[in-house]
DNA sequence: TGGAATGTTCGGCT
DNA sequence: AAGCCGAACATTCC
C-alpha cells in the first residue's frame, strides 16, 4: 500500500486534524508495532505532520515519531479500530489508530530525521539525480527500489516511472546519458505528482486518514497488467522478476 | 494447495 | 566494495 504518494496523502489528510493537539499517550496493542524505545511523550505538542520518504512523520516538541507503513499499514483519524489495530496514538482531543494486517509496519522515535536515506524524489535536482545514477552499476529497477538511492519509491511507482520514461528495468544505471537520465527524472516527477493529485493508489486496502481510497490505480499503465495491451504501442505487457519483485513492462516500448 | 502481494533487513556469495 | 539472491517476518486472497 504505502509508497510516496500514499504516505503523502495520509500526511496531508491527517495534518488538519492535528492543529494545536498534544499527545496523551501511545498504546501498543501489538509489541512488534513498536520499533525501539519511545520515551514518555505525554503532553508533547504536535508541530507538524508530513511525509519522510514512505514514512509518515509526526513532529513533536522534542523529536519525531516515524511511522513505517510496511505493506499494509494505515493511519486513521479516530479509527475505526478493529482486530488489526496495532497501536493508538491518543491526543488531548481525538486519536490516531495504526492498523496493519501483515505487521511489517512499525512506529519509532528519533530526535532527528535519519540521514541514512537518499534524497526525496520530488526534491532531488536533475543534476544531482544524473550524477547519482552515473555512480551506480545496478539495474534501474533495483536502484529505484533502494531507499538509500532515493527515499519513497516502491514497486508500483518504479514500474510506472520506467514505463513513462520508456526505459527497460534491467538497464544498468551508469549507462544512462544525459538524455535518458533526464527523461527518467521528468517521468518520476510527473508520475508521482499525478499519483498524489489522485490521492494515491488503492490496490487492496489503502485508504487515507479519513478513510477515502485513492484513484490512481485507474491510471496504472503497466503495474498489475501483465498479459494486457500496452496503452502506448498495443503490444503485450510482460512480467519478469527483478530484485525479487514482480516487474511489469512493455518490451516493445522499453528497450534495453 | 501454492504462490503472490504496496516492504525491509540480514546473511552469504561473487 | 557493490550488487545480487534467498530467506524471514505475518496475513490474506485467489
């Protein structure tokens, strides 16, 4: 569920509910939902809610709560809670529930944002993006999924971006010249901005903080469309495995 | 019944 | 060193 556009949408829909709020306490209903130690945050003021890569960040007086959504995590304003509710962040007024069926997600605490991740795909300049690509020999699909290269892309958007840029997922990064690197950078921005405008992709159970599903799945060109017609050339969308993830692309439009 | 699913991380191999 | 692979984590769905 949660890649950059979904995390962005959750942060944007959660933020208006948090104005002037303070944390009362965080209740963990599943132990594994807590990542590391979290100090007593009672009374801490909420300053801002935003996205950090694929994570949703709640900035408090003295640090930041970082919510990793994993594969199936969701954050909902005032619930509803259910059998998959793993944690509840109780505020002075209202609460945020963290639901996560598969339990790959977690909530952690840090004084500062981690420095280990790559730049944000919507903030990195074309020049920096190109120079980072040039230094790597990995295949494009693997690189786009690597959060140390760029923070925020996942399997859906990596495939959609490579299709939009007409680049083969197995192309070694360092073989991209200025033209193809520029195409990739522009495709990345366009796909992500459109996906955010559509409220993200709901392919199984993603909803925003107010419970609304996204609409971008209707505009997927290749993801989940193996065997169907390529919307660009009429060929057939293929599926291979790269970096242990299903990879959808059009072998006719996306040449090696 | 087996396999795949929006993700991350670790260990081992080349 | 960098890159790649398999496995593991937990649960649902087809």
